[in-house]
């Protein structure tokens, strides 16, 4: 991810070229449906919350990863262009923070939960506390990979819109980084708990996303509770440490 956010030109070119190849060949071969994956990074840096699918093009994204963000936005533009000109059924999903088995647990470029799980694993081995960068106050919405997979299948089989759809837990399920770290520490049964290193930057305080559109389609969808999902991921990491991406 550090590469994605720092190599603006390379990332911009790679995403645009690769997506164009996929969609162009899908059109030529008569593929019935394509579901691409966007990111919450596509949303404007200056916005109101909760963010929703109508806000994607309302302003520039955060300057730290504008190449990646604009390239992902262009997928939405391509989807509509192919639909308007050729009638293609190309659409996209926007997941929030995904985690689960087979994630990238690298300490340098892994996402929040897999990174903390790896740090907690090391802390357990060394008999030390889990050190968490920042105040622990920023809020995030996390979605378990199994839940996301189920929602992907729904989009593939039943979602008929060209406009993208946010795949996320409810706004009420937003949690702080500190809470997540504590769940992970408890899952590892860390004797020394967690330490919040407030000398490190917090980053963006929140990116609250609305799943109102998703709930309109699937009002009764049950997301796995965060604590259970994290415990399952920790169990997988402990059992598969030797093969985990790290």
C-alpha cells in the first residue's frame, strides 16, 4: 500500500491500463457482467459524513494518494461509458476496511487489523505489551472477508445498477482503533495489554460510510460480530504463521 500511495504515476498508469484491458476484452468477448473493486479512497478529502455512493466525484481526493484515487474513480467513469455506448453491464463495489484469513500481515504495509495482529503475535512471543501508534481514537468500519465475499456474490448475481455500491457494516458498528487493539490483545491473551504511542500521528479521524443503499437490497443481512471475526483471524494466523503473508 505504501507503494500505491507514493508512486503516483506508476499506480495511475497501471490501474487505468489494466482496467481498460479487462473492460475492453469483456466487451469484445460478450462477458455478461463485470464487478470491479473501488476503494473508500475515491471519496473527496473535504466532505460531509456519512459518505455515500453519490459523493464520489464531488471534489478532489486526499493528496497523499491522488494517483490511486483518481485511477479508481475512472473505473466508475468507464463503467458508465461502456454501458451508455454498448449497453454493457459493468459495475463496481466500494468495500470499507477488509480483514480476514490470507490477508497481508506485513508490519510495514499491512492494513490496520492484520498489522496489529502480527504485532500482537510478536508481543506475545516476547512477553511485551502491544504498542499501537497514535491515540487510538480514530474510527473505522471493518468488514470480515467472509461477509464481503457473500456480498460480492450478491452483487454479481442480483445487483443490476451501473452505479457502484458501498459494501460496509452499519454506521453503528464503527469502532475506534483502540477498541480494535484491545480485542486483538484479548484474543492473544497478552499479559501486558496495550500501549498507545501518542507521539505517532493518528491519520484521518474517520471515514464513516453509509450502507443505506446496501440495506435497501439486503435489510436482514447479518454481519459477523467484529470480536468473533477478529478471534477467527487471530486463530488462523496462529495456525498458519509459517505461510501467512508477512
